[in-house]
C-alpha cells in the first residue's frame, strides 16, 4: 500500500470504524491492500490512539489523512511487505523488464536489482546508488536463456525471492531505533 492508496482508504473508512479507533481499536494493514480494525497487540498495526486524543471522528480522520505519508513510511520501516503483495509486484516487474534482467550468473550480471521503499517493490539499474544494495536471483551455474524464465518463476513462486527480501531487511524490521541510520540505504 502506498501513500496515495492509504489516503484513499482512510477517506473511504466509515465513521463507525473511526469511532471504534477512538474507543481503543487499532488500525491494521491487511495484506497491503486494505485496512481493518484490531487490537494494538496484533501484527501490522499502523495506528493506535495511545496518548493522543481527538474530540471527534472528523478530527481523527483529518489527522490520519494529513499524516498518511509519515504513517506509511514509518510502517514500512518496521514491517515487511506481505508475501502476496510482494509477489504480485515482482511478477509485474518481471513482465515489464524480462526474466533475464533479474539474474546474475557466471558471465552475466543482472541488469536490474530489486529494492523496496514505502511498500513498493522497485527496480534499480547500475546507474542508481541503491543498485549495490538490491537483490536478484543469483545462479551459481550458467543457464540457457530459455531456462531462465522458469528459474525466475520458481524463485518467486517458491517464496525464495520473498525470503531474499526478508533476509536483506531483517535488521531493518527488527530495529526499534533507526534515528541514526539512513533507512533509504536498506533494500
């Protein structure tokens, strides 16, 4: 879910749901495409009332919409993109750039590497300073071009691409104090 989508969902959220937040419910991101209500102890909480107070549903709604970019940025600093959302975005990028662009093997470097930012899976080219922090499918043996497509499909479908994403971001998701770290340096 990006800032624009989040803002739209907040705009469409019912007054009853906002009232539930005022009464202590937490706002939860569901599979990176919807908002639900839950308890603050649940995973994927993007907002809970805490010490804040609002005198009306309208004031809460206006505050969340105004802060939507900051809320999304903070959320994705500490929470991974859902596997389903990650795979959907990655398959779209593979269609756009071709499977071979995402593979490094003997004699061939990947043309693009994967990087995530604010809930979006992005590709970075060698010209980008983030390229070296990105990840791709690394094959130890040279593979024929016609087999690369199958290798990429298996990499994504098996969950290995998502596991690679999680492994390069494990420090980011488990960190509670990133004030001294520039998070845009992470994949």
